[in-house]
């Protein structure tokens, strides 16, 4: 882009009175924006409100943020470096994402600022179309770069937050607990998607190794239904655990899940199932050779 | 690479050290079935901890090995299958049906001790 401009420059100069260089134009443009700061900022905030963007924020907040964004924007135009604006955009995203500000709002306000500034340039240079053309040549690429930077910053921040939350949910959702020497329980609650199923398998097989478990009770009382893919995965998990030398007991199968398992034609010889978690743990204790008996005749008294 | 077969009390222990070719596997199978008679062993442990893949041929060979050893009057335990390997095997339906597998060598020895004891009593 810069090279075409440089190539065109001498031609234009030969036909017309000498023009200021692009850099000079940009300087002039920036001083114009700085001079009209109050008015343009007002106009921008007005247009944000008209477009009903940032409805989660008060007028004062919008005004304060608008001031900072405006200044960073002009500074980015002036210096040509985007680092400061990038940092500000990240910081702003961090603050406004928890308040439910959407991507279209952030992109919308940046585009509005671009429009407001472009119009003001238009008004200033409308008498000389040639100069206006060159001013816009200098202004547009920089403005677009800024817009992209802010939008990308916002989206990246949002994705980071989502990733963090997913990670937290994943860790919370797959506890592998040791209840006795060599006996693990794996209570599963909620919906199981293929991703979570993989996670569960991984955690379980790792848990078997780490705790040297002989018996594992997988309790799926808290799972209302599962599709054929996940049910298949459960069967595979049971078989893999057996290859590691551990017996798996599945407890708390709902009628729907029982139906799914029958539909996919599970080999019942491989699946050890017991009605509820208590029954499962008792069966596991029997397999491990434990025997539990009350120490008193009447334990409740 | 040849798999060393060690005699440990009434058992034979074969520890696989590195990836095996099909020929190595067959050699291991024949070697163990041969030795079981010479040493009058009651149990065989094949340790596959070092393997990060067990394909269908390996699985079938191990199954044949276990069945042949069973016919020669001893028991086989496969020990140390890695979690990822186990899941991959389950996915391909290579589940070593009817063959005992345990977590590691120690578990395998404990299992053989236990099962030989009950058989003597029963």
C-alpha cells in the first residue's frame, strides 16, 4: 500500500501544487482530532446511546470509557503502535465481559467512533476533494487496524475466560475417590458428552494406576440419559479397566440408560451392574474380602 | 529382540523390554510354552509395561499363548498394560477375553499365589 502511494506521489506533484506528505497529513489530522476532542467525544457517546449499545453501563461510565478509548485511539493513530491500545482493550474487556457486554457492542462502538471521526474529517476537508482523498488514505488503514485490534482483543479475552471456566468445570466434574484400600468410586452427575466421557476414562484409568485399585464403582445415579456413543464409551472404559486388572461395578442405571445399553447390544457378561451405590460398595467389599459388621448390638441407641 | 524368560519360584516371568516384531512374539510364545514343561512351572507372567502399542497380532498371540499354557497345565497373567494402550485395545475390541490381566508384576504374582492356593485347597 505504502509503495503505491509513493509511486503516485511524484505524478500528482507534477500536475498540481505540492501537497504535504502523508506523514504531515496524519499530523494535521491528529491535531484536528485533538482539538475537536470534546465535541467529537460527545457526539460519539450520543451515537452509542442512540444505537442502544453498552446498555449494561451507565451514561457516566460510557463517557469515562469513551474518553479513554478516544485518547488511546488518537494516540494509536499518532504513534502508529498498537501496544498501548491493545493493553487498554484487554483491560477494558476484562472489566466489561463480566457485565455481559456482547461482541457486537464492542465492535459497534469502535466502528461508530471510526464513523464519527471520518465524518468530522469530511466536514473539515470537504472544500478540497483531493486533500480529503489523501487524508482518508492516511486515516482509513490506521483506523481499520485499530478496529481489528480492539475487536480481536475482546474476543481473545472472552475466549480466555471461557477456556478457564471449561477447565474448572472439567476438573470439578470428574472426581475419582478412594473409599477403601484398593477401592475407588467415581460418582458421575449431569450430562455426559463425548468430551467429558473421554475425560472420565482418562481420569479413571490414571486413578486405577495411582491408587493400585482392584475394584472401581462407577455410580451413574445422577445421569438421566446417555446417547449410544457415550454408552459405548462406558463399555469401553469398563473393558480397559479390566485390562489394567481392575473390576468395574456400574451402579444406579436409570431405565433409559438400561434401554440404551440393551439397544447397543452390550455384552452383559462384561458389565457388572448393581442397583444402587450402597449395593455397589457392598459388592466391591465382598470382592476385596472385606466384611463390615456393627460394633454394637444397637448402633442407633 | 529376544525376550528374556526368568524362572522365579513356581513361575516363569517374561518381561518385554522393547517393541516386538511379529517374529519375536511367536518366538516368545513358543519359548514360554516349551519352558513351561521343562521347569514344571505353575504360572506364567508376561510383563508388557514397556509396550506403548499392542496390535491385533500381538493380542492374538498373547491369547493363543495363554490358551496353550492353560492346556499345558499352568496359568497366564498379562501385567502392566498402559492405560492408553488398554483403551485403544478396548476400542478395537481386543479385550483378551478370559485372560487374567493385572496392574503390574507385583499384582500378577499375588494373583497367581492366591489362585494356586485356592486350587490346592479346593
